[in-house]
């Protein structure tokens, strides 16, 4: 009988390891790999590079709108995009539980491969480990993206006051999907994780020379985390018009049911932008011209007052602080 | 009461995550980090770079001669060194089990930090995830090293026949230590993992213009794996003089007790070299002048016969094939 799942021997660095790599990984990644069979991949560069690493441990590994394979590519490619870099290379380390079904592994490798193609990067180094049953829950992937900086000087430390704060899409979609899936809440809707590659949407902003101070994809900790980090790092205040926040009704519903703030929920295909006020409308227009940015919204501005604080305002004049998220929130969200 | 272990909230991307990073990671890594607080690290380069990623899942995480922190830095820095590159940057992604003791985490971060200093690299991007108890066994670390190539064209695909095969040190030390620790075999000796950074030992070979065809650190699968991969990739035969293999008595003892071949056991601070015959003695001399290379040995040669095969010979004329390792060997060795 043919084996149907990953065995410990597939991780021993011998015959079976080679077989796993050839039969499942190379099969779908062949044209996307450089320097296969060496200890390290090699590339030539004469520019400023951005590098970002992230470990993906999401549970469940398959979810509405994506899976761990796709997420692990988009996630790190998005992180270098946030530094104004065009992703070029990616490394990936797979950690797999003994007994993991080949069928599921192949599904993940196929979507991982499709994401690599979409991001137009090359897989420059890879690693596979197999762990005994019970020492890891199904599969973790760590990726590192390397990209060439095309729009320099973006930084969480360089926000100025009187700039506009914009979100490129609706808030909390990914977190709400994972939460409801994990809590087995039936969502009678098509709500999907927003899991997506952000660089193509941002490219026009870079080439149109929009004056951007900072970009940050809103993942773990949601926009509450991004805004508080920016306010702190750049010593500015941030004022958000609460009514402007684009939040899907399904996400609002899940938040009410579970007692969460949408602002603390993760996205995986949305970013927050800080741009100069004069460019805010042009930014909005460019974002909305892209498929991912159709729900983009100007949500607030940086201020000279209330330094290091994020303040939510309503049109009735109510004000409250948006705190840096704390407590457990949702483990294994990405 | 002060918390003594890692909690799920330390992985939520909020206040507690920041605290964990500041109190334990930054405390020991402050001077070694570039671009802290951004989504990606940035560096400038105008050369050929080598990149290598590896996931470290070793069990136990503390062992004679090292721990997972040190191993995760040396391991990936060694991998880029094998491509003739001087390591310059490293990224690290920590995955930690809920309940992991701060005391142990700090020990690991301290040795991780010392290894970064020793390798003279900068930490350019990092990530920390906390996983619910039972979904990961203690801690996994994935690192990616980036290095500048100083000795180009090393490749597993470029071995020629009539070259010398050299090992830089004794065989199987790391594997034997982990095995005996896991099987609770008392070794009445000082046997330690050989876990070490290899670049400094190799640097003189690069500057002295030794004619090297390939380098490979012998880790998972041992030298059996390296030699078989080389024979296959370069379509040459490899003949090894079995009596020349430097193997410590303790390692021989453990192998006999457990029925293993030392050639299948992992090292973490030893590499195999393929150099032109005319340079073999000079190579040996340079290696032996370095602390790590004192037990270096010429163990065999590449041949035009027996292509894709590795053959072990004794002085009595006995011959046998050294197979590519197969079966389970030892999971979680690195």
C-alpha cells in the first residue's frame, strides 16, 4: 500500500527526505526555485534591500479565503512591501507533524506555489522538518522575504503631525473569519479572509510619487496595534473618526457576539497608510482603482496634541482612547 | 506575584508582546539589531549574496556543548559559509510554547546573542509567536542567514574526478550526544556536540586561493548524506578510505551500542571539502592550524569509476557501498 501521510523518515535528510521534496515540493515549485540542491541560494544585487521574516502557525490551516501556504507567502512579501520594497526572493522552512496527510500537504504546496507566482518572487532557500506526532500541531511555516527598495525612507519613526491616516480596506476580516471558524459560529454569508498580496496596489502610489510617511499591514493586534505603535514611535497624536472606519456588517456582528473590537482584529490583505494631507484624495483615488483598495477610506489624521495617544472621535463629539491591545486576543491568527 | 513563564498574551501583538520583546529579547540583543520597530530590516549591497534558511526543532533544547539558540545561529551562518559567503545578516523567528519558563528563554536568548556576536552578523528581522500548551514542544527557531560571497562558484554540482575529499573534524559528535541524551545513556566522558561557527576556519582557505570545488557542513544524514548527494549531483564516484575516518572512541561506543553508522550521524561544526589533489596537503595544514580543524583528515577521493556511488575501502581490500541514509534515523536532531 502506498503511504498516504508524512513519516518521520521523511525528515531524516536521507532517501525519503529527497523523495518527499521531489514528489511534492519540486513537483509544484520546479520553475520557481533557484539554486536547488545547494546549501544556500545565491543572487546578485546592487541596491538597497528589505528583509522580513515571519512564522506562520495559523489554526485552522485551511480557512475561507486562504490557507497557511498562501498566507506564509503573502505575509512576508507584504512586510517588505511596507518598507517600499518590491519582493524578489523568498525562503521557506516547513515544519510538519508526522502523520500529516500527503493530500493536504500537496494542497498547501499548490497554493504556496500559486502565491509565489502571483508575487513574482523566486524561492531561494528551503527546509523541511518532520516532527513526531504530538510535538507540533499539524504544520508551521516560516518565510523570509527579500525585496528591492523602490520607495525609500518609509518608517514607523517618521510620521509628522497633520498627515492623513488611510486604511486600504475593511477592518478585521481575517480575524473575524478565523475566530468564527474556531468558535464554530455559523456565518450566513460569504465573509472571507482578506489574505492578499499588497504590493501591486501600492506600486502606483510609489510611481506617482505620493508623499507617504509610513505603511504598515495590519495583522496581529489589528489597526489598534499599528496606530499605537506609530503614535509611540513618532511621538505624534492620532485622531480617528470612528464613523469612517470601513467594517463589514458580518465582522461587526461577530465582534458584538464575542465582545471584541474590530480594531483589534487581524487583517492579512489590508494596510494602514500615513500620507501628507495634500495627497490624501489622490491616494484614495489610486487605492480605489485597485481591486484590493475598493473600500479604502480616510479615517483620521496625526496631530501635535495628545502625543503617543490614539483617540477615537464620533460626530456627536464623544471621545475615547484606543488602547494598545492587551490580553490574549486570539492565538494562532497568522 | 511576578509571572515566571510565557503566556499566550505574549504572542498577541499587543502590550504584553512588546514587554516580552523588550524585557527578554532586546535586553540581550540591543546592539545587534538593525531596523528594530519596522516591518522589515534594510541593508545596502552591491555584491553577490548567499541566503539560507533552516528550521531548528532539536530536542532536548539544552545539550552538552550547546542549545537551540546557539545552534540556530551557527547552523544558518554555516550554510551560507558553505557557499563561500561571509555571513552578514540573520533573521530569526521564535515559536514558543505557552508556559515556557522565562528563565530558560533568557538562557537561550543569551546564548543566541553570544552566537550572533561571535558570527559578527546583525539581526535584521525577527518574529515571536506563542502557541497554546500542547501545540508545540517547547520551542522552535527558524533563522535565515545572508552573506556576501567572497569565494564564488562552490557547488554540489561542480565536483570533478581525482579530487581529494577532506573532513574538517571528527564524525558524528553532535548526533551521538543528542542520541545518548535522549536514550539516557550515561557517557562517562566529556563528549560534547561539535556545534560551532565554521567560517573563521574556512576564511584562510578562501584567501590562500585553495582550489575548492565544494563545501558542505555535515548535519542531518551525516557525511553519508553529503557524499551521496555530491556523487549524484556531480556524476562522479567517491572512494573513502574507511580507516582514515576520524571518529571519537565515545562516538564509536555509542554507535556500537545502538547499531548506528557514525557516517549517518549529524555534526554541527564540521564540514566536508572537495579540493584539487595538488592542494590537499596545504588544505589540511590550514585546517589543522585552526582550533576547529585539529582533527581534519583526508578521507578519500573522487573517481571516474562507480559514478554516483560512494564506496568505502579498507586496507585489507574490503569494499562496500555507503548508501544514502534511509529510515528514521533520529528525528529532531537539529
